[in-house]
C-alpha cells in the first residue's frame, strides 16, 4: 500500500482517476480473496477501477506493465497502478527449520538454497496516456518468450522453493538470448543507456552480460544488497538508477520468471 500511495503522489495522479490496479506479488497471506482488493481499498480507489492479482513468478511486474499499457492504448482506462510487495521471512523461516533436521543432506540444502537468497521489498508504478504527459517516461514496447518445457525447474510454495539452479540458469539464459536476437532487427537494443535485469544472482547477471555482449558498466546489480526480491527486483533496481538517468535515455528492462518465461521492455526516460 505504501509503495502504491507513494507512486501516485510522485506521479501527481489522483486515486479517483485510476481505472486499473494490478498486484503482481508472489508472497501472500491468503489465496482468496485477491491481495489486490485490500490494496484497492487502502489506496481509496474508485469502485470503477478494476483490480486483480497477476501471478507469473518473477516476471509478473513486467507483465503488469504491458497489460496496463495495452489497456491504456486501447482507450479502456486512463491510468493504471502496478504494485508488488514481497515478504520472504515466513518462507525462509520454514526452510531453515526444515534444513536443520538431522536427516538433511547436502542435496536437500542445494535444492532449497535459492529460498535463502530471497529478499523483501515493494515497488509500484503509475501508467497513463503519453499525450497528456509529454515529459514523462515512456514505455515503448518489447518482446516475450516462453520456455514452458522448463516448468518444473523451480517450484515454490508458502513453505519454500525447490530449485534446479543450473537448469534454471541454462534455460533462462537461452530464453534471454533467443528474445534478444529476435528483437534486434526491429528494436536495436545493442546501444541502450542502461540494462536493468531481474536480480537472481551475480552469476546469472554476469552470464547475461557475457551471452549478449553487454557493457557491464550499464548493468546495475542490486542482488548483494537486497537479494532476489521476486517481481519487485527489477523495478526496485530501476528506481535506484533514476537519479543517474537523464531525459531521452533508453532503458531495457529484462525479466525472467520461473516456468520459464522471459520478457524485455524498453522505457524511454
């Protein structure tokens, strides 16, 4: 709620003007009703504002941006707010308790280690019509790629995650490379001013840098400080870069989510 309220205030958009709220959080206290309904209520959004949860692992925030942008472009809504909040504490406590059992093996630890790298945090973004905000950041578009044959590589629940770390790295990296090459003829992303990636690990980010030959100086890394904050990792990292970006800078947001799905979205600052 706090991130959503802050985003609305900084955007100068009234809650009464919001036509869509999308919550993209992975962690949640209840499965029903949606988390979005409480956020809708706490933000004081109008009853005309549709609201729902969008779940797609760590790619959810990027998916929410694209969905909201399409609805704005089609004239269905004027403004949308995308929110995400992650709290890894309960999942990590359950995982640590399980790993402390006498029968725990090295294989068990390796399979559940990714849970211990999760972080907690929140992010939000407000989208609106570009013609009414000529000086605002602009979401231009992007590409998506699915590799659903890898849907069993990372399976998570309230009590923890089971992860094939190498398989996830290899599969996710291939999706990113495929999407990158598919996009090049149209998008020309080789000369962006910043590349903001989902923060899984330092090794993962370095693998992307090497695979598609990115300038490391243009790829911020926040994982050592915040950990993997799920869908919030990418927008939190982008927000941390905001003061160093100038009008007209091109930013490529590169997300990957368990399943596997990958997405790249360009934002002009």
